[in-house]
C-alpha cells in the first residue's frame, strides 16, 4: 500500500494558508485571545481535506487456476452402489466448478486391472497441468488406494508456502467391515497319487475381534467338504491329487454379517498334477537302428527312468556259448515280467522276435498288465511274421493287428496320415512332407484307430484300448530313417513322444476330450472327438449353480463355443459324459485383498493437506472458492483457495479524509472555540 496527495487547490496556496493559520493561532495565544487555537484547528482540518490525502492499493484479480477431480474406477468400486454414488458426486462437483470464476476442473478417471492395485496418487502426480496454477484436488473413491506416499506429494505445496487441499470423498455411509480368504501358500504342482497342502487364512477386516467361520472345499465333481476355521489364524488343508493335469480347488468361507462384499470370500487354487518318475521298460530283440532312436528319445527325458534289455535267447537255451561269454548277472526275467511288471508305466517291445524266448505265462502277464491299465507299444518288422512270434502267443489277444507270413512289403513308400490321423491329437499338426520308408507289414486283420497309411493304403500305425489299458502298434521297423534325414526326414521324435504319452494317458493327448478356459471374461470351450459322434450342446454351470445349454460349432474337426463368464469361482462344462472345469484368473488380485470403504488409508493425507474427509452415500458437499488462509471445508462444503495477482498499471485509491469527516471536525473545533471564547 502507498500514499499520495490529490489537492483541490495549488499546493503553494494550501501551504501559505496553513502557515498563516498557524501564525494567527500563535499570535492569538500570545495575546491571550480565547478560542484561537480551536478555530485554527478547524481551518487546518479543512485545509487537510483540500490537500486530498489518499492511499493507493493494487488492483488484484483472480489468477486462472486448475484443480483435479480424480474418480476411482478400479474393480473395488463395483461393490454395492459405489460407482453410482461416485458418478453422482462427480457430476455435482463438475457443475459447481462451472460456476466458479477462473477455475478449470480436470476430471481424471483411474482404472484398475493393471495388476498393481489402485494408483490414485500416481494419477495425481502424472496429471498434466500448467505450472503454478494447481489449486487442489478432489478424490472420489472407496478409500482403498495402493500407492499412498508417506508424505504429502510436492504438488500440494504451493509457491508461497501454503498447503493445497486434498479433499477425500468416500462412496459409503461410514467405515465398513470385510471378511477375506487368503491363500498363504500352495504348491504349483504335486505328484499324482500324493497329497498337496494348501495354507489359508481368513481375516475379518475392520471387525473388533476374531470369530469362527466355516470353510467349504470343492474339488472337481467330488462332494463339497466343510470345516470350521478360526479367523486370523493360518490353517493347512490337505487334498489328494488324483490325476495328471490341472486340478481346480474351490475354497469359500461363510460371510461376515454386514460385510462390504463376499467377493473375496472365495478363492480358486490351481494345482498341476504331474507323474512321478515315469518307468519305461524297453525290450529289444536283434540289435537294430530303431533301438538307438528309442534310447536317445527316452534318455533325453529327465522324467523317465528307462530299463532297457536286449533279449536274444531264452534263459534255458543251451547253444554251446562259452560261459565266459555270458553275462555274469542273470537276466531278471521273473522280476521284470511277474513281480514288478505293474511298476512300469509303459512297456515297449521293439523288434522283439520272441520265438519261445519268454515263457507264455510272462506274455500273459503283459496282456493282463495292459488290461489293468498299462501301456504297450509294439514296433514290428519281419520278425513279427515268423513262427513263434508275439502274434502266436497269448499277447495276441491285446494286439490290434495280425500279419500273415507273406505280409512283408519291401518297396519305397511315403507314410501318410489318414482322415482320422489328421484330427487325432497323437498325429494332428505333424507336417506330412515326410521321407520314404522301404519296408512295412501288410496286416490281414486289424482293429482300433488307424492313424497312418502305409503301402497301398494299408494300416501303418494302430491305436487301441483294451479294457483299462492302451496298445499302439507300428507296422514297420523303418522309423529310424527319419532320424537320419532320409528323403527329408520326418517328425520321428515328436511322433514317438506323443505316442508314448498317449499310452501313458496324458490328458492333453486324449482324442475324446473336453477342455474349458476363461480369458478376458469369455468362457472358451473346445471339444475334441476324433471319429466319434458329438452332441450339439454342452451344459455350462456357473459358480452360483445356474445351468445353461450352449451350442457348439465345428471348425477343422474341433467343436468350439464361447460364452460370457465374469463371475469368479469354478465353472463346469459337461457334454457326452465328459466334464471340464475353468476359473477366471484375476488380473488385479491386490484389488480383492480388502473391499472395505475406509478412511484409514488416505485420511491422513487429506488431513495433512488441510482438506476434508466426507462420506457421500447420502450427501455430496458443494465446491466453493475461499481466500488463502481460510478454512478449506465446512459441514456441507469444501473449498479451493483463490490465488490473486496485481494488475500491472492499475491501482485503486481511497481517500484518507472523507469530506464529511473534515466538515464535522471543523464544526466541532469551531463550536469548542466559540464555547471557549464565551467563557
């Protein structure tokens, strides 16, 4: 503020009159004249008014300001009516801001689903606003934020040292409670036939004390199990893993009275069942090139324990071979083919001639092994057509082909896939630009699934199911040529790998299987049924028990269907006696950890900024502008500080002596002087 004069008369004249007035007053005082001093004061009062003293004030105008309206759009805002409450509040605040001069309110919607929870302060920091014009922020949320800083962000510290407000609007009536189920630990995989241990804990968030709850466990089509559980205490759950592949285990806990949401009362645990070390028995006859292919393939797999024997003669044969040339360790024929035969997952007979080498009782054991669930692979060459071979024993009961003595075909041919082979998971997708073979067997009888053609369209690769077991038969001993690159080679390693795993009942290689998965909120169903009729509909059961039919369409030999699936939990799909399970994967599990509306997370930041914390389920405070240094909130309003700046070249003046004050003072002084003169 500055001072100035705006005289109504020339300054020299006013100064002369003032000097004469003072001189007259002094002269009167010397002569003893009564009232002269008061009359002089009256004249000086009028002269002071005539000199026009005034104060100069700068003209202040509001500076354009920017504020942020941050609206939480994370998954937790879908609980109850939070989204509707937030939308209503945001609309009202935007309307209030439209009537405030110089204020631009920028709305920022913060989505979730990033895998890192709700990041409201990150949105506040990254908002692009003009430098020096930030006035504060209003955050509409449920209060669950996962990037709250320990101190107020620098943006909320104004240029002149004042703290800018952060107003927190919470989409609820007040502090809420929530019960959650947490998976503390779970094994990513477990051995089939053994138990898997899952550690869980139930927490009552916002509740005054711990309580009891009921935990429900569901796995596949097995009946649900229930058990009591104490909240706030870790507890172990032991479950059997009964099959290879993925097992979905659904866990749910009873709700807490009055809790915000039951969405985090359940979890789905995925455990992949894997086989223990696979035991494979490889029995070879006369040494051949194919034997090396098998050994190289099986030895390269770290999960396979290979037992390999080459049998050229019967244990009881006496052909005059010197004892020094015989093995020192007797061949464990009884141990392998009787005592421990059931310990093998797969038996491979590669070019095995037999010719009474193995007693018939042991071959019967192999046939029984297959019927009881074992896998048998036979690769047959010319030895298969000779007298006393495998097809002349009790093992023939489980073999899918018979070859006569004149069934050997010796000429170049290129193996090819049958129509069934093009869709069967063992051979589907294998490139057919294969090199030639030069020998094969032409069966006179065959049954089972024919996946590959040989010479003249004869069966080359046969698969069959025998009771609970499986048998595969390759009617050629020329597969090894592909490993040498003959004529371009072929996919011998992949074919043998798939063949072996199909025999060991790998779920992904089942020709008649139903699979389901959920991605991006869509349930995707696939049905593989190589050579089998398929019903046109599948039946989908949602986690809440609602059941609906779904029509499948065929594309390239595979049936497909899709349906929306946003509900958390285990979905089941059934068709033609098959069942598949699927569960959506949470893209932001942090969001589900705590579904309360609460001020305990962000309230401290709002208070530190001088802002307010309001529960807006019933009422949203109005927005107004307040002067810097004033209170930033009231019972039904919240404020943003107004920043002003002086207008260059413009001032506002104010008279220091108003005319009425000068006239009144002069009259008073004259009256006093008149009174003094009379007395």
